[in-house]
C-alpha cells in the first residue's frame, strides 16, 4: 500500500514538472505590455539624455554667465534649421 502511494506521488510530481514548461510558455505568449504615447516619449527622452556627452556642466555655466550678462545671442535661422532637422517643427 505504502509503495503504491509513493509511486503515485512520484508520478504526479513528474507529470506536473513535465506540464509546467508548456504552461509557462503559454503564459509568456499571452503577456503583453502597452505603453502610452507619453511613456514612449519619456523613454525616447531618457535615451537622448543618456547619450549626452559628459562635461556639460562647464558649457551650462558658460551659457548661464552669457545670459545673465546679456551677451547671449541666438541665431534664429540656425535654431529653426536644427529644430526642423530634429523633427521639432
């Protein structure tokens, strides 16, 4: 009697282990993620920020000093061209 119970338990466990990978694959196939437009935009911006070169602090300090002193000038035509090239217009 005891041997039959052990054998049955072992067969049940083996059957469950054999079926588990298929069930896991089925679950993975049905998992889906849907990102909002805002989330996709945020991901794109995060990638762009990550690609920025290091050492920008010096450039920012220089530009801040120029703005504060009134010496900072913007070439509107060049700015418009760059914005168009980046798809911002």
